[in-house]
C-alpha cells in the first residue's frame, strides 16, 4: 500500500503539470487570436493563461508551477525563433501568478469566493498587484533585447498588465465557480432561466458592442440578473461573454470603437471589461455571503426551536405551525 501511494502521488502531480501546460498553451493560442500591436510589441487585451495558472495554484498548490513554464515555452517556441529573451518571459509568466497566489494565501483567500473580502482580494492582490510582476518582466525583456524602443515601454507595459489582469478577473472566477456548480436536475425552471440568461447575454452583448448607439451600459443589468439569481456560476460566464464580444468588436473597430485611435479603443475596451468583471465578481460574492448568513440564521433558529421543543414539548408546534406563520391570540387584530 505504501509503495502504491508513493508511485501514485508523483504520477498525479506529473499529470497535473502536463494538464496545466496543455491548458496554458491552448488558452494562449485562443488569446492570440485577438491581438494588437503597440510600439512594435504584440499584446492581447485578454490573456487567459494567467487566470488558468492562478486557478491551478489555488486549487492544487504551487507544485504545478512547472506546467506554467512548460506552457510558456511551447507558446514562445511556436511564435518565432528562441533567444535569450525567453528567460524573462518564462520568469514573468511564472512569477506573476506565483506572487498573486502567495499574496492571496497570506490574506486568507477562500476559493469558494463566498465572501466580499475574497472578491476584493482577488481583484487587488490577484489581478492588479500580482500582474505587475509579469508585465514588468515581460516588457523589460523586450526593452533590454532591443525589440522595443524606449518610448514604447509604458504603452506596452500598461497593455501587457491590463491583459494579464483581465485574464485573472475573467478566467479565475469562472474556473473556481465550476468546482461548486450543482446541476439543478430537479428544477427544470432553473435550466430554462439559465438558458435564457446565456442567450440574452449573447444578444445584449452583441447589441452593445456592435451598435453605434453607445449601448454598452445594457450589459450591467444583465450582470445584476446573473449575480442575483445564480451568483458566481452565472455572473462569471456572462462577464466572459461580454469581454470576448467586446474584444472582437474593438479589434474590428466597429460599434462604439469605430473611428477612434488605438489608445482610445484600448482604454474604452479595458474600462468596459474591468467594470463588467468587477461588478460580476463583487456582486456575486456579496450575494453569496448574504445567502450564507441567512442560512446560518435559519439553522440557528431551527436549533433554538428544537431546544424549546425539548424543554416545552408541543410549544413550538403550537406557536409556529406548518405554514411558518405564528398563530394569533383571539384578542389580536388581524
């Protein structure tokens, strides 16, 4: 038995590393489908691999970090010839999620995202602070290798940081919500509402991002609906749909992104994506936390009722009948 466990654990760890590398590479190829060139450097408005790497660290620990290195190496190797600059990219893409994970663990982050403080921690520490490392190392490598002029450092750095941060804000909550999804097989109405929500999300997002009437604000009532009814399991997919369709419209320069400079397009795009992601994440975490508090109160009331029933048998049923409403005395007004 001991030998079996000794063999099984390294095998599972190796499979997780390979799975992370494969997912990282696939997500990178998808992210590169929508890319922009800033000061000669290729960046993406949404870099999903950072969200995948951080999610894997949160769920399985830092032992899977070689998967990030391997996935990054495969991505760079398919883009062009390898040089010494690959070291900076490998360090940046790995140390960014690692630093974000360490800060989140230090802050007591819970992967259930069932508290508002967890949502705030993921935004501030996971996305905004942690991705400073990857953006700085990646852009600095391009500058030192001569592939980026000095005047293009800050525009490239800001675009790199925003893309990595959006990867955390969009992808990480989505992946963390998948582990807690319970299919409502006994509630067909929930299936119908979930299907209607996703369909509406696509229609509203297409209308807001493709119309020249500046209707981007229509996505926020949609996010509120998703967060209130399905919490993170509904809000995270909606934020992803909005972000993907907005990025597509921005790269095509259509709808509200038409006729603007690249700088204006990137600012408006990342402002929309960040606002949608923050609203979805924080509102869903708040609703989940309030639902948890309500359940705890209901459990406490139920336990108190059981104690009262043991001390005074029948008193609980007398005062609180099956319909949940207290009986009125004869002299009480209705």
